[in-house]
C-alpha cells in the first residue's frame, strides 16, 4: 500500500468500517457457537475457522496484506513454513509418546541393548 | 565541522524491495513474533493432547462476557489505529490525534479489564501453579498483555512528543504510524486466536 493517494484513502476508510462490522459480528457468532454442543472436534473446528476468517480480515485490510509488495509475501511464506515444521515436530513427538505408551514402539522383551543407556 | 549522516529510505522506497526500510523491518520483527506465539500455541496443543482431562474456560471460572468485551475493545482499537494513519494520509493532523487517543484509551480499557480478571483469579486462590490449563492461560495472556503495554508505550510517544515530527517530516511520521499500526494489528490478531483457544474451546 505504498502508492496511496487521497481518493484511495477515502475508499479504504469505508472498507475499514465494513471490516469492523464483520469482525464484531464474527466475535458474537463465535461466542454463540460455543454455547451450542457441537462435540469436541466440531467445536474446535468451528471456533478456529471463525478465528481464521477474522484474522484474515485484520491481516488483509488493516495490515494491507491484500495489496502488498512481493518481498513481504515471501517473508510470510517462509514464516508459515517454519511454523508448520515447528507444529509438525511437536505433533510427531506426541504421536511417538502415544506409540510408546501403547507398546507400538516398545523394545522387545529379552532384547539386550547395545548401549547401557538404551 | 560536523557532518550529519542521513538515514536513507525512511520515507522513500528502496528500489530493490519497493518498501521504506522500517516497513520491511517491522514485518521481519512480526515474523519472529509469529514464531514466538506459534511456539506457545504449539505448547498448548501438546499439553492439551497429552492430558487425560482438559478444562473448558467457562467451567473453571473464566469470564466469557469480559473476554468478549475485551475482544471488541481490541477490534475497535485496530479500526481507530488504521483510521489515525488514514487521517495523516489525508493531511488531517487533528483527526489523527483523536483516533490515536482513542486507540491508546482502548489499550487502557483492555488492560483494566484483564487486570480485573487476574485479580478475580488470585482472590479465589487460582494461580499459574493451580493447573496445567491455568499455567498456559497465564503464560499466553500475560505475554499478550506485555505486548499490549509495549504497543501503548510506542503509541503514546507517537501521540505526544513524537508527533512533533509531523511539522518537520510529515511523510516519515506517517510511515511511523503505519509500522506502529502493523504491530498493533498483530497484537489484535493474536488475541483473536487466544480468545477462542482459552475461553471457548470445549474441554475433554
């Protein structure tokens, strides 16, 4: 949004008001949806989908990401990759832990470890 | 003889990035902030999936009405923040002062409400050590609160003494408001995810 002119700003102000109304409605909808017994999985999905829509509105219009320079998109893509890797590593750790608890990755009985610490 | 070194590209765009330097700088900073809060959200997921039971925020006394009001307060502050920048773009300094003043006031209201919430917990003997849920609740909302305070310090400076730059270098001052706004919107964005995660998600 670097080449902003006076007329552009005036039209943007109208958009900001519309986004504000959408965010306020989204907030009320997410609170109302939490009072409906949707179950754990569906309840989490609904809450996070509404939050993602609201977050996209803030990023897209208030932070001007809907019309930004390429280099910022690349910075954010790189950040998103690192976040996914970080979350993925944590989820793999969790699955590994569950696997050990369920005996999937358990060491067979009678197995002599190569290293005492194993 | 003294020679003043002018910092380049603080109001004009660099030919290679197409951005003034502060804007690229604040986006790189926000990228690191995404990793910081991403790590905490990952921690929440790990703690929740690893626990046999997990509380629902309302069931253990978190106030959904207060948190909803706080969400709306931060959304209003985001609108007034972007309107303060738009006011400078249309050369209306008076409007800028008003909108920025409301933004700072919203920050104060948010913190006061959060303070009431914390005080209520402490009065009832609820501390970070009470449960895993409360530990992650205080960690995430506490860190977010520190970010709100940081943003308010910057915004108050730009509303008060820092606003003198409007007289000497209006374009650079407008850019300062834009990058301060990017940070403030990010703080709002984090709360948009914190609110359902801590207050609304069903327990197990």
